[in-house]
């Protein structure tokens, strides 16, 4: 949905559609594709775990050997075939800071990581390990980088467990070697009847899959992994948390090199101080828990039934702009649920919910033509990203999405507020802090463009991020042939000149 904000630039706002009022249970055909993508074979820089030798002492400029396992929260391949994951990014930043080359050793199961570390198969383990007194007596932990909770999950078609007593007599799965095993063993002294099945699975998503598939009644698992898995297993929900918040940290052998320990301390101190850590955690987890299970289920149904009608148009939009077609599709769903005839009370129309003047600038003659609307919306988002050229990716894209919602003038107001508060306006974690402030009258009256529903811009952006995550796992990337949209481009007007940004 769009709003005109300045003589030179007008940008969109979202169509607000009601959530589904009922939940329909399906066993999605996407499941096999999701599992295959999650555990896809990692390419260069990662070797299999068999026949791994004891690592040589770490030297300046040498090889840093890192033990991990393949999962959606640690180390995986994204929809473009690139390595990704919070652990992966943190390791590479640390290594670059000290001139190390990195070699990952991906263990097939989480439970194999710490035994391999104890045998000195790696210099450290970056695998989402929870700090516990038991492990601290056997290993050396680095500084923590994330806090999580231990959660009981269940099938929503069954009775929701309320207390630990409700786990008694049920089939309860946990990931072998995980925090859940240690915690349930501790609780068993108070609840002798408590039993569980420690599954030697590859990761927590496999445990969630067992509950979703009816092989277990419930599971106990770490919250960050559950949040990711629930995007793809819509029959699963969280019942309650067990115990206090827990901390994740990298692990080294008990006799770890003191130099490495000191380097890790300094590294995490720095990235916590300069907000790099906050930004990375937000990149992987900040957009989760926004959508309800019903929202996700509705989205998956529309992916199956409606998206095929417009996939080719989104592919062409990627060819035109260079923006991943799945991101554009996620934006289109958030705006209109892929309804080419959508119209808002403010007059924005079409699948990408464009305003008349913006559409004209982008060469769109018929807003209700889905192809024209998709190409126009994509071209407009690309222009917004160009305006924000000083922001790093992916922050640049997330901030551009918020501008698509709220309008560039209001975005500039929010960026001015960020600068005034000594926050970097080019980081999304800061932008989403200040955008909601535009709804406060005492703040709005001090800005150039006045009141705006900045909270809606944050919600749109985070929803699009979550839909995009899902599409990256259920839809293949578009690999264009050596064809172009020369005819389309020739019909479009010249690129609209973007206004200059102030400040950093």
C-alpha cells in the first residue's frame, strides 16, 4: 500500500488483511523438500567427520579448525547455495580479525560434537552449545552470544500440556546430547515417573518433525531452534518453558590455548559493544514469532495454489531488478495475499499494492494487470535500495522494505531520530527501534513529515522476512538464461532520480 510523501518520491504501505479464524491441519508436501534443503551437503570449507586427525596447535595466520553440525541455527546452505548460519558468520568474522583460515568439520549429529572436541579434533566447537555446570567442568567456554529457553512443544491437535506432570506417560523426545537431556535428568529426582527418548538425530528440527508426524507426543527443545522449525511445521506449538533462560557459547577443550581464549574474549567484547552481535542475532532470529501458525498455514496453502500463477512474473521481475524473486513474492503476499484485484481504502491497488502516481513513475499503465504491477513494485523496491546504498546488506533491503510501507519521508524522519540518539541509521536493528516512535505525538510534531504508523512498517518488514525465509526453503532460486527483458525495459520511463540522503 502506498502513501505520497514528497514531490520526488512516493512509497507504499501494506494492505491489512485479517488472519484466518480457523486452523486447518495439513501434512505439507513441502516437508521432504524442507528437510532436504536443511541438511543439504555443505560445499568447500567443510569436510566430513570420518578420519579426522588431532588438530595441530593454532598458530598466527594458521588454520582454525571448527567443529559444528548442520542445522538451521548453526551452519547450513541457504536457498542460493551459500553457506549461512549465525555460528558460520561469527566464526568467519573472528577468523578474519586474527588472520586465520577456517576449516569446518560438520558432524552428522549434535551429540558427536563435544566427544570430538574432547579428542582434540578441533580447536573449538561452534554448534549452539548451552553452558551448563556439568559441561563447564569438562570444557572451557567462551563468552556467551545468545540466550535461549528450554521449551515443551506439542501437537496442537492434542491436549496442551500445562505442567511437567502432563509429560508423565507420554512419548517425549529430546535431541541426544542436548540441554534437554541434562535438564530432564535433573528433574527426574523430583518426578521419578518422568521418561523420555533421547533421539540421535541430526538436529532439533528432526525432533520437531517426529512430533509433527505423530512419532512422539511431545518434545523438549531449545527455543531458538523451535522458532525456526515452527515456520515449516504448522501443527506444532509451544506449551511452556522449563527453568530459567540459558546461554549459548563456543566451547574449547579444558586445556585450551590461552591465546585463543583471550582472543575470543576480546572478539565477543568488541562485537557486543559495537552492536555487531545484536545485528547478527537479529538477522537470523529477529523476525521470528511474528506470524501465527494459522498465518503460516494460509501462506503455505497459497504457495501451493496461487503462487504458480504468478511465478513467471516474479522471475521476470528478478531479471529486471536483480532482487531475488522469492523476496518480491514474499512482499507481494504481505501486501495483497497475491490478489491482483486487491484495493485498499486509501486507493492503492493491485498485487503489490501500488499508488497511482508511483505506478506511473514505474511505467505501470494498468495496476490490475498482475504482471505490470509486479514489475512496477519490484522496480520501485530496487530504487529504494539504491537510495539506501550506504547501508550494508541485508539491512539495506530490510530498511527499503520499511520505506515501501511507510514512505521515504517518514523513513528519513526515523533515521534523523536514530542519528539524534547516536544510533547508526543504516542498521535495521536500530531502524526498527525508532520507527514506532513516529506514532508518538510529542515525537511526530518535531519531525518534517509528522505522524506515521511506524510500527506497521516494522511489522510488514518482519513478516516479509519470515515469508522470505519460508520461500527460500520451498521454492528454487531463479537461474535466468541469457535472455533479457529488453522490450519491457524499453517501454519503461527513465529511472527516477533518488533524493540524496543526509548523514551517514
